[in-house]
């Protein structure tokens, strides 16, 4: 994995995002999701009404890669295979060979946009399935490799119950619902959008570099657990994904890690996963809510090295469970209650162990919380360094704040227990909870 080369690609992608955002208003998240899908080699489906710049955005993405061959087509029920895959070669037909001349058509394209994809007839559908999944076109008796790097399809509506269309739909890992502009500021800018050609910032080689690097990325056990936890939570709510889609989601995570210069997937590579989960746009909200719950647990797991809340919580709960026994010893000691020497020694040792551990761990936790507060002074910058494609850093800053508050509650419980047992504050532990 060449880190310098990946850093250069990352810089070019940031420039590309800036150019696209200047032309496509209120599409900031969609732009990032599509670029991630492009680098991962996954097909994307845009659902939305006409006039939402779906085809323009697809074309603009391809323009960023100056040398890529482009193909786009509006499908109808009457579209013929010749229009999509090229005419039959008359020369080869004379030799009793049914072969299409694919130059300039979908099987020879690097980037493609297919509008009204679900209106394709069965003659086109069968060929599309192998192109979308295996990047193969069966040209007569020949098995032709397709150079297709990224395909975006669009539709005004989702397919009705149809087995063939369901198979086609499953080939689109990334799904995104596109609507009309909503903000007043967008309408103000609409009439002043740049119209100069987009610069060819990226190359086809950049895509291959990222895909080669992503193949070397490892998904650690914690992230595999997160994936399985997400699958379990979805199935509990009666949402189901094919094993193929789960595997592809993992591949997108690996691509994100490679783009961010990491050799292992982290929780930050998963942020756009909700756009890979839904079958119906109206389910997106519920699926995102489930994902955010799993994400928060994953974030907590990832921050354990810096703020091991589970360990501190376990220690606090352990001594809280012992509180009654420790109190009983204190009470008997004060009123002269009789205990055997062995019982006294054991209880005294237990109380001393409690005192030492609460003092040590409370000081340790306080120190970590103070460091955490320093980080919170520039949480957006810190978070952006985890994944340069992140958009709503404030949304994730809140998640970090929740972890800090959880740590503060544990510290308070330690201080309260210590005060109850020893009738004084923990030496050296002073923390301002009002920050």
C-alpha cells in the first residue's frame, strides 16, 4: 500500500468534491457516497423524480476521469439490445457467428448511466445482470470482459413484484433517494452555477490503485462483530439482506479505509452504510436509527484504549455490589461487634483493596476525561481526520460527548461510594462537571 500515492488521490478527491458541490447544490452527501461507490466498484441506484440532476451528476463524475469512455441511455419497454450492446456484425454473421460490435456501447464503457433502468425488457435484463455483477458480457459464444468501472442507474420509481427485476435491483448495493432542492439559498445560487468544463483531476489508474490497496485492508474482529450485530438487529426488525450484499458492504468499508490511509477498517469507515441497507426509501429512517445504535456501540469499543469505560464501569459496579458488606464491617467495627480474627482480616483487606482501587482508578479516569475535554475543543477537526469524506462532523461530535458524559457518571459513582465508605473525598480527584 503506497501511502504517498493514496494521500495524493485523497487530495484530488477533496478537490473533486469541491468542484461537484459548486455545481450540484444540496448533494453533498450524495457526491461522497457516489465517489466511495465508484472507488469500490459498486453500482449505484438513484431514485427520484425527473429534473433532480441525476444524469448530470453521473456525467460530471465521469468527466473528472478525463480518459474514461462514457455511455448513457434512457431505457423504455421498446429499447432493443442493439441500442444498448451494439449492432450485430454483418461480417461475422456471414460466417454464421452472432457477434455484436460493442465499441461505443455499454460493454465497452468505463462509466455508464442508465435512466429508467427498471423499464428494461427481458432481452436486455439478462445481459445486464452479468455486466452489473461479474463485469462480463456474453457476446454470442464469446465471454467478453467489460471494463466498466462504475455504473449509475436511475428510476422515478421502484420495480413492481417481478423476479427478474428483483435480481437486477439486488445488483445495486448503493441506493439513494434524490429530491428537489429545499433551501432558499440554493435557489439564489441556482442561476450562478459554474458552467466551465470540469477538470480531469483523477485518472483510471487512481481507481485501480485504490482497489489494489483496499484488497490489502483487513477487517478486524471487532468490525466483523459490528457487521454481524447490525445484521442481527436488522433481522429482529424483519429487514433482511443477502449474503452477497453484506460481503459487498465489507468491501466498501475496506475501500474507505484504504482511501484514508489505513490498513484496518475502523468504525469511521461505516458511516454511509445506511444507504446500502434499504429496499424501500421509506425504510431508510428506521434503518439509519438501527445503524446509529450499532455505530455508537462500535465507537465505544474503538475508544476503549483511550477511554476504557467498560473497565471503569466494571470496577465501579463491583464495589457498589460490595457496598453493603463493607458498610456492615464498618458498623460492627464502630459498635464493637464481634468478628473472628480471620473475618476481621478478610474484611479489612477487602476494604483496603476497595480504597486503593477507587483512588487509583478515579484518578486515572479523571486524567483521561480531562484529556478528552481537550480533544472536544476541536472535535470536528479530529473527526474529519478519521474519515475525510465525512460530512456532518457535528453529528458525530455529539456521539463523542455522550461517551464523555458516560465516563463522568462512572467517576461520580466512584466518588459517591468512596465518600460513603470513608467519609471524605478521594484525594487528588477534582473534576468540574459543569463543563
